[in-house]
C-alpha cells in the first residue's frame, strides 16, 4: 500500500521509497552484503606461529591450532612473520604470503637483500651498506645507511 493513499498531499516520488517491494529488495541487498562481509572477516586467521618441520611449513592461529600446511620446497626458508603476513626466501626470490598461506608478492632477493625482521605491517632488510623498510605489499617505504 502506498503512503500517499493515506496522505494525499505527499509527493508521488515518496511512494517509490516506501513501497514494501522496494524496501524489501534494498534491505535484502544490504543483508546479503553484511553477511558476506562477516563471513570474510570471520574466516581471516591471525598468524601466531610459522614453523618448519621436515618438508612442511605449518601455520598456527592465535588459539594454537594448526590451520594451514604448505610444502617447504615451494615456500622456501621462513625469514619472519607477523600476525597478518610472513616472508620467505627460496633461492634468489623473496615471497610474501598472507595469513591464509597464499603467495601474493614476489621480489628479487638481489634488490631486497637479507631480510632481518618482520613486525606489524612492515619488514626490514639489509643490502650492503643500506637498510630498507618495506610495507606488507612489497613497496619500499624507507631507506637509511647501515651502521
């Protein structure tokens, strides 16, 4: 039932927004978007530990449960981790992995140098007489001379 049937002085365009069908359609879309967003947030793990054992690399969440197993031959040597990502080196390549164990960035080890630490949203590396700070997306954010 349209609102202007009860209030004849209302403008007709108001009925478009108060119609039950329109309201249900909009609310249904909003509910669907919220459900998907909650599912994505609930599925995201926080890394508590990354351990290498034999030919496997294990990811553990903040409750201590192992939630992902990766092949060490593909991953390489784990250089460090934070709660959201971890850094590995395999030959002449540096790989960045997200908390779900998906590789999302590849960098050349000759340009990055030796990874010295991972913390929060950044990691640091030393290449010759320089120390670089990189963000989690693999972009260089700072350069300073090493002491």
